[in-house]
C-alpha cells in the first residue's frame, strides 16, 4: 500500500478524493491519465501539482492543431543535413546528430521518472491519439533513420488533458484511466479560495461565493464563470478593497467573471443583484 | 459478483471492453481498492468509464449490483451539502415529511413542530424516518417516494437529484450512485455542442490551396540531385479544407421550443474553425424575398442578392420545422410577417435555392413521425430532409459531401 496513495494534492492545489484516487491508480498501473472537465477547473494545473507533490520534473507537450504525433517522438532535420552535405561542415554520415527528440522522447530518455503533460490533446487532428497508441502502451519507439529503438528508462507519469472539442478514439480511451473533474461544490470552493487567499475576510468570501454560484445557475450563459475566474475576481475584490456591503448591493468587477457581451446582457435581464 | 458487474455495465450501455476489465482486475489484485466500496466505486469508474456522459449509466449499473451495502451517512452529508446551494431543500424536506404516507409515523407533537424546525433537525428527522421505513418494510406502498412526488422518491426529477431508494429494487443502495448527479451529462438524451462539432468536423474536403509553405521533401531531394548537390528547396501548398458553409435558420414562433437546440447547432458551426467560410442568416417560416442578418432588429437583404453573392460551391444547411399553413408556402403574399411583401410564393424561392446550390439539405427538429404534414411533405420534395439529431446530422453531412 506504500506505493499507492502517493498523490494527496499540494498546499496550493486541492484535489478531491476521486481525483486523488484516479491519479494514484494511473501511477500504480503505469497508464496515462486522461482528465476532462469544464475549462478552468484546473486540468493543466493538476499535472504541475503532481510534479510538485512527488518532486519530479515536469515535461509539457502543448498540442496545437498542427501538431503531429511524430513531433513528440523525434524530428529529423533533413534540411540541416542537406545543407551540411553541401559545405561539409559536419560528418553527414552520422545521422544521429540530426535527430532531435521531441517531448515524449525526452520523457523516455530522462534518467529519472518524470511527469509528462500532454496538454489539450483534442486540439490536434482526429487521428493524433491513434498515432500515439503504441508509444504510450509500450513506452518505446523506433527511429527509422538510425535504426535505433528508444525505450523508456522509467515509465513517465502521463497526464493528458482534453476539452472535449473532439471525441477521442475508443482504442485510445481503452488504454487510459479517465477522470472528469467536476465543478467544485461550495464547500470545496471555499477551501480552494482559502488556499489562494488565506487572509480573506469570511463575510466577503461568503457573499462572493453566493453571487458566484447564483451567476452560474443562470440559464443561457454562453460561458459559465469557472474557478480560475472566481479567483481572479476575488483577487480584484481584495485589491480594490471592496467590502461585503458594497458587494451585496452591486456586482463589482463583473468583467472578470463574464467575458462576453451577450453574457453581460443576459445578466442584466436576470438581475441577480 | 464482479463478472456480473461487468455485464450489468454493458447492459446499461457503458462500453466496457475486456482490456479495461483486465486492467481493473490488475488494479484489484494489487490491492488498490483498499477493501472499501467507496474507493472501489472511483477506482472502477476511472478505469472502466471513459466519458463523463457514461457516468450516469455507470451509477445505475453500480447501484444495481451493489445495493444494500452502504449506510446512511452519505445521504445525510449530501443533504447538508446540497441545502447550502439549494435553499429549497428545506421546503422539500418539509413536504416530504408532511406527506400522509410518511407523516403516519410522526407523532402529533412532531407534526406540529415541523414548520419551526431547523434544517439540521429536519434532516435528522428525515434520516430517522428513512431508517425506520427501510427496517420495517420490504417494499410496498409505504416506501419513500413511491408516488414520485418528492425529490427523494425514485421518480423524483429534482435538480438536486437525490434519489432515495426505489420501491422494490433498493433497500439502502449506494448513495453516490444513487444520486445520479451525472444525469445531465448523458449523451443519448440531447445533442450537445461537442457532438454537433464532431459531426460537422466530417464536413471537409481537403485540397491543396493557399500559400506554398510546406517543404516538399521528395521534390527537394530530386531537384537537389539534379542540381548536382546544390540545394534546391521546393515548397508546396498545404492541404486545407475548402468547404464553405451557409446556415439558414428559421427563428419563427413555432421554432421556439427548439431554440436551444438550434443555438447549439449554431455555436458548434460558428466555433468550428475548419471551414473556409461560414455565414449564417435567418428567416421566418419559409424563405421569401428577404433573408435576415438580425431578426430582432429586422436587418435584412434581398434573397436575390444572396443567390448572387454565394456561388453554387457553398454547402447550405437550412434549419426549420417546415411546418406552416400550406397557404404560407404557395400563395402570393403568403408570408406571415406583414413587412415581408412577397409577390413570389415561398415555395418558388425554395426551389430557386435548390437549383442554385449543388449541395443543400434541410434539418428538421420535428420528429419524423409528423413529416407527412402537408407543408413538410412539400418541402421534403424539394430538399433532402434530415432529423436534427446526431444521426440525422451525420447523414446530412454525408449528403453535403457527396458528389453531384
């Protein structure tokens, strides 16, 4: 049991019990952990905090719409090699020097276990996750140019986040541990705010949370405010020296919570003040 | 018991595979479940369920398999937690306790005191009743919420979502599973933005276009060799989606019930960045002389201009219930809007639309069962019509991609 229950959250990051469980299962079984959830519920931060809590290095692979699976493994710099062949600067018969490892490759060859964050995997092409299946399963890949096989020295702890913009393929999902980060309830949210603002006045916090949850319950908001926006808002409230009474009568700094015009209009119609 | 769980999950529609089952077995054999049902619930969920839309199915299956094992502390905690967010819980509790079926167990004195009780007391009373009822009866009419009127009944659809036992199935059951708080994440019930987006993603035709900014390696090597080693970089055009999409939406009265569905479709299409061009317009009932860019402010322009402006390459999706008095479709001056003077009947306009564009479909939020109504049938003759559901959308996309 000592192997298990390793990740318990950090002083800056409150992880719910199911989430802790999922993380630890993923670590114990050596499977990638796929995290989904509303934007702003701390999916990316999770990886950072796992790295911190377990005192491991974090390697982040940010996925963009143009990212190819191969980019994460290695890049073969052909143009450089062609160029060198022309001027004879380097020994071009040594292909190895033109192979640059990608983030996944880096994580594999690292001397100690690292945390690898594959951020926003759904941004990439639909086929992207399938192309990584074998690499994540076996934790090895093959470099065609040199005939070399890169094998993970220590299986990295892989955290994958997704905003569900695209559905992920079944074959990929089957290999993952999955967790959906729920929106924190009020009690948990209080804890989270306390972690970030230990000195916050209780009255202000209560009023702010009351307003915040009421705001979230308005039907028809395009983008419901999330944890990160709440934290920004509270910071603004504290910095602005807003008192509980002022907040009670008016939603101050609402711009930190609602980010588009339609939502602000919607708020006016609903008049939650 | 565990094998049963596997099949119960599958029967409940959770797509569990053997691979995942083996993973769970491995986890269990390593003692990761900690011999606790709670931990097991989360452990199994994180391994077996791969989308939050199946959390609800999972809850149902779990409840079916493992009922009668948990205690009441969890409901109590849940009630307290919920009451902070939903003040109306107190009312619900009161109502439940007052219900003749339940109040039969309360003394006169207790009944009198009910309205004045603190929330905490109410919860305690509720828990006591719950425990007594569960102890005394093996089902039957005195069970909690058999009438389905209270939020705690098995038919309760309260947003707070507490379900405390069904009549015969559960005695105490697993409360976490029982609460079914993931109910609104089920994907078979509604079409959400993500799913629409995924369906729309398939609406693509790749072709080489744009600036020449990708290195063509093969060609570069060829050219370099021909150049006797002098490097010659050859660039090529990237492959881009060339689909241009027009979305025309009916926003009239009869479409109001589907407003949310339509706005989901709209936001999915609008935020899908892979179209070469995307434009949207509104109309009311049928397309007449004008199309609207903003219905509320009545900003509009001539449909003729619309046809001139967009070439036949554009893919067109029309969303509407197509349900109106036939006169609104075939009569001159048939438009219901008084300021839309339409000399040409709507049906002619619709035919012009069809003749102009190569790919055009009609999505109808109304169920297929009523598609034999006059106006719908008439419009169906003009356009390929699909239901505004995920399957319908898939088929519509196929139609839009298909060669003409």
